[in-house]
C-alpha cells in the first residue's frame, strides 16, 4: 500500500470508529429513539396514527425533563407501506443514526422484515400493534405492547359461534399479508373446535380493486357470515361490492379494519358489520381519558384510534424501561423492557410475558349509524 493510501485508510477507520462510538452510545446531548411507520402509501392511516401517538409520548417525556438526564430525539422513517423499505429504514436508524431502540411497525409483514435486523444488531424493537405470533419469535430483542392473533383469532371464532350464531363461515384472506394469513389460521382452528363449519376459502392480493369473482363464489356457497381478516382499504371495497351483489350476511374481521377511512370509503356498505380491536377511546380509564384529552389538544381535536393509543404506549413502555434500567445500553434496556409488569398504559395494563407479548383485553366494535360503536370486551 502506498503511504498516502495507508494514511487514508487509517484516517478513514479512525473516523469510522469515532462515528461508531458516538452513535452506539448516543453520547450526544440527546437519546435517539428510532421509529419506522407507513406514513404514506396504501396503509398511511396506520403509520400516521401510530406516529402521532409516539410523538405525543416523546413530547410529554421531554416536557417533563426527559429521561436519564437527557432529552429524547425521535427519528422517524417513512416505509411508504412498501415491502423492502422497513429493512432500509431500520438499517439506517441503527447504522447511521445510532438509535438506542426502535418503535414500529403496525403491520406484521413490515415488523417481520425489520425484526431480524434489530435482533442481529441487539437494538430493542417494540411493535405497537403487530399481532402475528411470529413477530416476537424473531428474538429476545423484539417486543410488542399488544395481544397476538392466537388470542384475537380465538376471540373472533367465539364471536362467530356465540354472537353471530354462525354455523358456516366463508373466509377471504389477503395472501400478501402475514397478518391476514395468520389470523385466518387461528380463526379456523378455534371455529372448528367450536363445531363451526368453514365454508369456501378464497384469497385476494392486498391492493386489488375487483373482488366480484370471489364474492360471487362465496354467495353461491351460502355461508352465514364472511370472515375477512384484511386491512381497512381492501375491506371497504369488499364490503361495497358485497352490498352491490345483494349479499346481506354479516362480514367481520380483526384490528386491521381500524381506520376512519373504513367509513369514509365504505360508507353505508359498512353498516352492521363487526371487527375486533385493541381498545376504544371511550373506555373510561384515567389513563385513556388523559391520553384522549392531550391527543385532541395536540392534533386539532382529532379523536385517536387504537393505533395512536398503541403508538403512545410503545414509547411510554420504552421510557419506563430506560428509567428502571437507569441506562440506555442495549442489553440492560432489553432486560428492563422484558420485565415490564402492570404498566399503566393508555390502552390498558401492560405486562409482557416470557414470549415478550402483552396479555390484554380485546374489544368488539359494530358499525352502527355510520359510527364505530362499542359492542363487547373479551378478557384474555
Ligand atoms: N394487527 C395488525 C397487523 O399485525 C396491525 C393493526 C393493528 C392494524 C391495529 C390496525 C389496528 O398487521
């Protein structure tokens, strides 16, 4: 190697080292927290809501003086609802920005893409809302502050048998979504145990616009109800087309339905249908009441959805763990998050089990008079 080149190499690696140490320990005057979310693209309301909740939490913590003697700095990456982007986002947050932890994502497929990277780098990741059981199985640095679809699928099956008194249910699954596939599977297992009959099972690809073929086939199978574990935009189109085909059986799904856009797109085609979700802004706990009040104040009177609540809780669980660990060092932080017990979240009490999942209640919502109306609560 020529001396000048050698010098370059030494200089570059010294720079790299400086960069690395200052990043890894977040030794500046802020503690950097990363976030990746679908702020734009097909599921933009998911990321926007969870981001607003997260941002509110960070602002509140900073207004109260910060944590570990420092202010928190939230670095947010928009993954545009696109496969491939979550990996880019967390790689950047970890390697370039040097965040101490990562909050995200809502959709299970996107969390599943990012989780192995966080695990490999030993950066704790807390998903606010990904319910597919596989997410936290990616490793001991991966957590969630919501229930899983093992629970949600069983609750939906009991709802179909008990509340809807459905004997035969058709299932329409989004094959592009790990959430949809997992929830369909968990639903089927319990529904069969309940003595229910799974009728015709068909697929679609999230983002499709024409569902008439599947719906016509479902109609000829004459089920008592349709189970539709999808995301709000596809769900709204499917319900519109079902109505156009004169199908007036109940259609029901899981938390992926939760968005105001479900109503603005689906309008009266949503009437009477049901979904399960994480919490309701109307649940009168002091934590929820105070969250709703601050959120409305911060975001122009907007009513928070479950994702805003969970985004807030994911950040607050992280901050609580930083305080208990009295450190932002990755293994200490990981241990403290894992030890989260009876944390008073806005969505409800959060205790993480040995699988790093939260055991929490679920609520059923029915769409009545164009509004989300509380129907029932199911405890774990
Ligand atoms: N549970 C969904 C998933 O895992 C995400 C979601 C949560 C969507 C809550 C809406 C409300 O993909």
